[in-house]
């Protein structure tokens, strides 16, 4: 299992509209091959900068190949949509985690 985490900093004055858009964005991603689930969290620690809200989206994928396919085939288009709607009003950082089994 792969976890793909997207941490967001959103300007407070567009946060409500961003969250509405994000709901559909997450559903669109979950419809792609290899995605098996997602949760959206409001981030409390570390606190967002003054005038911003912090969110974290955690996606679960079946394997690295599914993530590679997403990053190659779908991520550029989906990221461009967010930039077209909210460009300059949010920032995103990403990390990838691999579940260890013991």
C-alpha cells in the first residue's frame, strides 16, 4: 500500500470555495485506477500561517505503479485545474509513504 499525502495552505478568503472544489477533486481522483481511498483532514499542528487554513489530503493506492501512472497521466491536468481556479491563493506540498508490514 502506498500513501500519497498532499498538504495544503489556502488563503482564508477563498478557503470555503476551495473546500467545495476539493470535494469534487478528491472524488475525481478516487475514480482513477489504483486509488482505494482518501481522507481530508483539517491541519491543526503545525498551525497554518496567519490568514491561511491548513488541510491535508491522504490518498491510499494499491501500489507504486498506480502512483506512477497517476503522476504521469493525470496529475498535470488535475493540478492545472486547481491552479486555474485558485492560482496564487494556495500552495501544496506532497510526500509519498510506503506501508511497512512486520
